C-alpha cells in the first residue's frame, strides 16, 4: 500500500529513441518490402543501408511512451521517464529534449558499443508513417536501472508494448509492475503494434487476466489482434470486460473507451491537413490520461485524447508543437 | 582558362553544421545577452550550457552555403559541397542529408576531438532566428581538403562569409578562389552576417576590388555595414558599381539587384504564416542562382529567389520541404 500520496502523475518505462523522419513514397516501401503503417525492428546493418537510401531527414526525440509523457508534461502533468540511451550525440539529444520538457530522466547512459536507438520513419504522401527501429542501447535497459522510488512516487506507471520485445526491458517492466503494485499505484499499458502483439499475445493476455493492467491503450488493429476477433466491436467488448479501462483509437473514425463495462465513443477531432500520423496514438494517450488524472468524465478524456492527437498529426514529428494547455482550455471552456 | 565545359553548376565551400532548432522568447535572449537575428560563435562550454537551457529541439542539417546548395539541388542543379565534419553521429547526419539531395560531398571526416559543428537556433514568436554556432570540426577545414578538380568542374564557386572567421577555412577559400579563377569559373560570395563583416571588412573589400567576386549576396544590414554607409540605396549603389552582380535582400521589403550597373527590384513573395526565418537568405541565393544559371532575366532571378525564400520561412528548418521545381514551374508558367 502507498506510504504516501504520489508526488508525480505518471512514470513511464519505454524506448529511448531519436526519430529520423524523411518523406518517402509507396514505391520505396514496396522496393524494401516494408509494411506501411507498421513498425519493424532492424539491425545495425539494415539501419545503415536503409538510412543510406532515405531522403534528407530531420531528427526529433521520440519513443512511444516518451512521446506520451511529452504530451502529459505539455498538459501540466508531473512525469518521470525510465529508458536506456548511450553516451553518444543522439543520447544527449534524447536526454536534453525530455528534460527540457520538465520530465525527470535519470537513467544512466550506457558506455558500450550499442548506440542510442533510432527509428527511421518513412512518411508517405498519405501522411502514414512506416517505422524501422534500430533498438541499439534501448534494448539493454536492465531491471537494475529501475528507480523503484521514482516508480512508486507516481500515481500511474505507463508501459510501452514495443519494449516487450527485448528480454532485458521486458524483465524490467515486469519488475516495474511489481513495484507499482506494491505501492498501490495504477498501471497503464499501450499495445503499440500488431506485430508486437503477435509475438507476445500470451504475455499480454496474462497481464490482463492477472489484473496487472488498469488502463489499456490500443488501436483498432491491435485490439482485434489481441482478442483474436475479426470484428472491432466484438473485440472491444471481449477485452473491455476484462480491464477496468480500455481505450481503442480508430484514426478518422474516432475512439472508443470501455470503463467499468460501459462503452463510450467520441469522434476524431478535425485537422486541416494531416501531415504525419507519427505519434497520433501516443498523444491520444497523453490527452486521455491527463483528463483522467484530473478526474474528468470519460467523454472528456476521449475528447482531450482526440484533440492532442489532432495537434501532433498536423506537423512532422511525434511530439506536440502547439500549446496543448491552450487547446485543453478551449475544449473545456 | 577552362580545359572543358563545367560538368557541375555550383560547388560551395561552407560550414558543415547541424542546426538544433528550438522555440524561445525575448526574455531568454535578453537573459543570455543574445542579439536577435544575429549569429554569434560560441565555444564548447557555452554550447553545452546554452543547450542545457534550451527548449526541446529538432535537429536538421544546415550551414548557410549547404542550405543554398540544397535549394539549388531541389531546383535541379548539379552541385558539390566542401566542408568539414567529424566522424560522429551529427557528422553522419550532415553527410547523409547532403548526399540524399544528390549533392557530391567527399570531404573526409576528421577523427580528432572537435565534434561536428552545431548551430543552436532560438526561434522567437516573431519568427526571427538567433543563431549560436559552435564551429567544432568545421573550423578545421584544411586547404589540402579542397578538391581542386571538383571546384574547377563547376561553373560557379560559392563561398560562405561565415567561414571567413576561422583561419584554416579562410585560407582554404582563398585557395578555392585561385583554383576557380585558374579555370575561368565564376565566384559567388555571401556576406553572411554583420558581425562577420565587422571582423573582415578589409578582406571582403579587397576581394571585391581585386575582381575576385562575380556575384555578391547580402542583406540590408550587411551591405550597409560593408559599404560603411548608413543608407541602403547609397550602399547598394556604392558596392553595386564594383561587382558584376550584387544582390541585396530586405526581408518583407523584397530584394534589389544591381547587374552591370543597372538596378532591379522585386517584392517579397507572399507567405501565409512566417514560422522561422532561418535560411531565408540562403534560399534566396538558391533561387537567384538557379535562374541565373538558366540564363533568365534579372527580374526572373529575383522572383525565383523570393519564391524559394518564401517556402523556407513557412516552416521550421533551413532547407526546402515543398517541391521547389513545382514552385518554379508555376512562377514561370
């Protein structure tokens, strides 16, 4: 049970990644057998060869859970991040950016050969992003790097499904859940990707059925994959009956939440021109959680999620550029 | 005299810099005694402390002459670049981005302690950029790194005034001028910055009066500083009488050119929302030179310069994002 009231709102464990974002086209994806809209893990050799063929790029700190924290911090929430970089230039960039947002980040940088993770993101003219992740140092997050006091100081522990792939961070996240639970904290989990679910469905179902997950974030494809049900509403009903809070986003079709067995729905927020959908799900989670922390209604949580997602898809990069507090104030005026 | 017709359009010698771009405000500039709109050179210590206080940033390849080449390449011109990076992650980013644009870049990366140059760019809400440049490896470009064959293969040698500050690149640029002249090529030079002119006015005047510069790029403040005349038209008339082609940009007031003693003027191109003026002068030079290479009228050169500048100030970052060939086609339709 908690020894004291939480001093932070959310602590996340996630990939510490710098995004490398370039325009691309369908022909390039086809030529390299890349699945549009998905995420694939690549090794150092593939990272080098793919980068060599990519268009001129911009670099921007990313990582799914870290993006969600960036949104939460922009909405005034107090956050901490745990993730593994190396002591190289991209690691410095990642650490700078997350700390500049006021997010606590104390994970000690590695000094080995594995460089800071990068995600080569190809953005097609339809604003879809196809992600190619070289995990580098990020996959070596050791359980001993977990700051148990930090985790226990936050009302919510937020975990990134992507990080379930490599062995060390998976063990670290299991330990993080135990630490959070021991302090009576809530656990939020994002399913991240269909292919990640394919690789770890049994683990994820176990976490849910053992009651370790209080808030589950997903998108349409992910929830159907997790439930192994080829119908969105049926999949949502099936999983929604097994977690206290389920959120499932559906791009332009809006989002659905199931809270204590009751289904809620909200439309997507309007966007003038969709530029780059990278970070849409991450920022939806920011908005939803920020409103949830404030004790707002489920409808308000969905609406703030949709507004934060709408902001991030209107520009390149997966972190907010506009003033989310202002967007929130207008939404709830 | 040229042994053969040039196979490239433009070869530039310039700083090889990665821009680190973050939003800022007037209070931050005042607190750090930074001159808005200017460029100051900073050392490693200042770079670290300023970066530590900056907002979350995006990284994007920059460097004034390299930006101009990016615009020229986007307009279909064949280009080569000479500039010094280190063999670190930011050096890899710079090299990747310039090569991805189809620009030849063969300068061998340094392996010493000096890291790849970065420019910490603070963008205020009025879209002005204030640049803080840590030159790192860029200042160690040795004259022996000059590829004389490359320089002599291009119709125009383009030189960046910023790079006149450090000793080695200054010597390299003098050697580059000699190489270009020996092959009968033209030399274009951009004045870069008022403070650079303050430090090197005598050198720049010498280059002009010895007839080493065929095309001189400047802005309003720079041309007045160079001429030491506190009146724009008088300064333009004074310097314009001494170079074959003088171009001087005046932000929203448009631009003036003096070609063979005749004065031309063009308005600025319309921009819906000015986001970040970084690269405006660099891209004006791209547009002007591209049209000049195509043998267009001075009016067309100014118009394409204005259009390319308008594109780059509509977004963060100093390199074009929209299709400049399409903008050119519409302009000259």
